[in-house]
C-alpha cells in the first residue's frame, strides 16, 4: 500500500539531545498529523497541522506544515527516555476521507 | 471523556475462518475509520463509515466488510482469513462530515491467523 517517506528510519540519541525528523510526499496534502506509537499500543496523536506554513508546539514537540504542502517536520527538544517509540506522520489528500501514513521513525534514547 | 475502545484486544484464528472486530468511537464522534497495520509498517486505510454508510474504501478485497450502527459504533468483518491478514487492526474516530478532520485511534485488535 501507499506510504509516505519518513526520515530517518531510526535513530539513537543521547538523553537531552534535540531530535528532528521529516516526512515527504509526491502529492499535496491538506492536513498533516503526527503520532507516537509504543509497542503493542495504538498510535497517540501528538500534533495536528491544517495550513501550509503552520508551526505548532505541544510541550517539547514542535511540528511544521511545509510551504509546498508536500512535507512536514517534527522536532523534539531535550529528549528524555520516555520519548522512545515509533513516530508516524500522516497526510490527508484532498478529495478523500483517508490518511496516508509514513513508514515511521524509530527513536531510541540512551540515558 | 471516553476514548476510542476496541474489542477484542487479541485473538487467534485459523485460515479460512471469519472474524468480527468491534469499535466504539470517542465520545461525541460520529465517524469511524478502520486501518490495518502490519508488523513494521504504518497503518493502511481499509474504509470509513459515516451515517451508517461506507463512504470510502481503500485497496482491500471484498473479504473485508464493515458496518456502522445508529450509536456510531462499528464492526469490521474479515471472511476467509489468510495468513497475510495477521496484523494490528486499528479503529479511528473523528467528528463530522468533512474530510481531513483529526482522527484518534484506539488501542487496536491484534489478529493472528494460523
């Protein structure tokens, strides 16, 4: 099935470091969503973006809706051990009721 | 505020059998979408229900069917199970008739086909 490109695929970082990840598409999207998924659980919504250029924060997390509407970025500042998990982006194509998800970024934090 | 609830959480079925998964949407939501998540992959859209009608379907065979009830809860049925149907099945709820609304997921139902 169709999936968006997420980068990086996985990363190890030290506690306290900042993290950046992105999601790119060949298509234009109207909405971008970012989720975190822990093992054995459903994805939990982190941030929702509805407009090109929009920058939204949720605590230590900041996400941006790319100007071209084909990409989105998520930053985590001062990472902590509980940030470990898989982060997914999801984009909503115009004229549909579905979301297309990224391949995921697996984050591992070293204490 | 009740979130999205799904049942059962885990189940094991044999090839060729049929399975029914259930979902109650988040309080106040009226739209339910179902996604399949294979191990190591992102969720894939199966279909969405609004006002008891399927209004969009993803690239899944007719063996996958669903239903939405007047109280907005929903069922996902899969017939003639294949080994490849083993996955986490996620229900997502949202509010309203418009597309692009934020969706909230339940914990999922883990289906293993043996």
